[in-house]
C-alpha cells in the first residue's frame, strides 16, 4: 500500500493500486451504493471522501462485518456529523462481532481438543499393535498420490 498523502482526485485504477485491491472491487462497492464516483471528462473519479469511505469498507470487511452493516455505518456518518449515532452503532456491532468471534474460538478449541484426543487414541492403538506412526503417514501419502 502506498504511504503517500491523500490527493484530491483518483481514478478507479489509481485508488485500487494504492489500496491493494482490484478496480473490479471498487466497481462492486459502487454498484452496492457504498461509493459514488463522479465524472471528470470521460473518466469516473473518486475524491478524498470516497477514499476514506473505501478505507472504512475494507476495514469493515477485514473485521468480518457485512456490507449491509458497513452501509448502515456509512449512512449514519452522513446523517449525523456529531457521529454519536455512528459511534453507538459501531460500539454495538463491535461487541456483537467480538461475541461471535469468541464463540468461534470456543468451537475451534473444542474441535482441536477432540482431534487431539483422537490422535492420542490412534497413537495408543498403533503402539499396542507394534506399529509406528510413520506407517500411517506413508499410507496417507500413498492415498494422496493415488488420487492425483
């Protein structure tokens, strides 16, 4: 990502390159009503406001928010310059997302523990048969090769 200071106008391609996304992604967000490029001659251009909106969109997506949630956040920003409603909405959405991620973390921990139990059971069974772990790995490798 380019660290140069923001400019006044950007082509879709320029802004995509700067932010490490595709022009198609910017057009997608435009189609969803999240960005509103304007015309400068034959080209559509984005301004500083669009750049900030795009940064917020990308951050929201990275944090797992839906496009509808991001759109509501951006709508509140435009409607309330004090940003109180926006901050309240962001606080609620952030808390909800944290709770979702905590549930997912718990589910992963449970799954990892269960897989660990299975692994230990299999190792004990192999040991009781006088077999080694390497034989299981070799069988898995040969299964993989036969599928390709």
